C-alpha cells in the first residue's frame, strides 16, 4: 500500500471543560463562611498546522481521531482547575480543510499556516461566581462544557512550480528522474505512476519544483479513472508542461495536445490560461514527426538543458507576477445570534450558542440552578423572542437537548396575584388552557 495519502477524513475533538466546584468556606472562628468554589479549566483547542516536513496525510489513514486534553475541575478555596493543552496537528503544506459536505473552511498554502479546527469546552463557573445580594449561599455550579466534536475532510493539493501533464506512459517519470533526485517507479506499461511525485530541479542559478502528475486519460475531467484525484494536484502549479508522446501508436502528438488541454479546461478553465510549454517526449524512439516547440529524450538527455532553461524562465516570470503573500484564507460559518424556530412536531426550538451553553452547563435537577437558568435566558432575550414568534402559555420549548414549558409574562403576574388570594398553580393552569 502506498505511503502517499492525499485525502482523508479526520475526527477532531476539543477537550472538555472542567466542572466548577460547589464549596463553602469552613474554618475555625468562621461559622458562616461564604461560597468559595473555584472554576473549572478550559478544554484544549485543536489546531491544524501546515508543516513543510510533513509529506502526506498517511498518519490519518488508519488513525483518524485526534483529541485535545480536558480542563481540570475547580476545587474549594477558590482554586481554579488547570486548562487543557491545545493539540497541534501537523498536515502537509497545500492541505485544504473541508466539511464532510465539501464546503471549504481553510486553505493552508504556506508553511506554518494555522487553522483553529475545533474549540475546547468552556470551564464551568464555581459557586463563588453566583454570589449576589439575593443569593447569599448558592448551592450550584456550572458543569464543564463539552469540546466541539467534528468530522472534517482534508485534501492535499501539491504545491509545485511546474506540473508534467501527459498520457499514461508518456515518459513523465523518466523525465523527472533524469532531472532531479526523485526516484519514481518506472516501467513500460500504462499507469505505472499512481501517486504524484515531486522533484527539485536545479539548473544553473535556477531552482524549481517539478511535479510528475499521474497520467491523464480522455474523460478524466468527468471522473473517469482516477481523474479527479490526479487533476487536483495540477491546480496550484504555476506552469503547465504538456508532454506529448512521440512514440505513441494510439494518438498523434496533435491529438494528444488537444485531448489534454480539453481535459484541463473542462476541469478548471483557468488552467488553460497558465503559462504553458508543450514538449514532445521520448524523441529517441519517436514514430511521429513533430513540428512543436521542443522535443526531448530523457534517456539520451537530448535537449534537456534547453528544456530546463525554458521551464525555469516560465517559472521565474510566473513567480514575479504573483501578488505578495498576504496570509491564508479561513472561511468559517458566521455564528448566528439567538433564533427561534418551530420544529415539525410543533415544539419551539431556540438556536444560539449563548442559550444552548447556559442550559448545557447547569445541573437542571437543582431547583436553584434551574431558577438561575430561567433568569439567564430571560436576560438573553429568549422570552421576548418566543412571545414575538407566537408562543403560548404551556408550549414546549427546546434549548439544546432540554425541553421546558413556556411561561409568559402575564401568567407570572397573575400567579403572584392568585397565590395572594389562595389559588393554587393548578387552578391557574386550568384557567390558561
């Protein structure tokens, strides 16, 4: 099995936040010590980092899971838990990070580019944080938030100055072996090269990276064979070197050039506008006359110096025309504020990280904690949004995995009056049905 892997799915999980502590100061001569529970530590984040010393995505093929460490729990005497360590995951330069559905999140095109892939969970607040004039002895604390857990796709697009494009068995591997220290597998049958090969070519004062792209066939742009896997490695090349095989018994050089350019154009129209050099290869065993730009033989080294000079010139011109590096682009979905929608079963659903986090981090079996959650949701504006959307007294409301009963403001006011007059909560519920 090949050691070159250029597409994987990875599972990344941030560390969980540590839980806050419920504790009260208990010391001699301090009979009524206040709350002193410390906060839990934040869970570690997971970063993807482009690393020029990482050649492929092989490390993820059999071991796709990566997880940052979790934060420690808080303790008494206001001692806060330590935060979890961030996890740095190294990927090759040229890695494209996508959602499982294919949306691009980040394109790591330079060494040391970093992408924050998943966040660690927030640490829970200890009960000392909930002390107030109306709450002198809070008996609750926040739980730690779970770290984000995401499956992502990572695709590698090789970064090369020039890409060798040609039919299978057109002499690309032999050529790159003759010009560089790369030693690709070479044999006299089609599809010898099933993985891209990179070679560094040094010619005089010039130096450039040459990519041997596995042979294309007609229909590659439509996915025939392994067309899409091969073609994506061409996307970043500054210069296209089109090799037409002068020894082919199936297609003339002109037919090969037409088919290859057609496949490139169908896959990415902008590839046709890249600087291009068309070269006749295997001139030592040619069966066709060739009137093109240049013919070479990697075996006899005929015209290789001229070939290297031409490619070096095109690469230098392409480099000079590029804009200065302004960093890499990270595309992240915009975080929505609070949104209220109605599910198909008629239940109201509250979306929004602030509301979901408030519910997820509290022990809702604790009446005092539940009262705090209701107060917090009201402060966030959830109650007003539900009323505006048309929620009625007694409707079920979902926030994250938790279901609650909606209580409108009029009901709360009438409940106070009803209790003064001896009515029960059940009497009031019956009146609102």
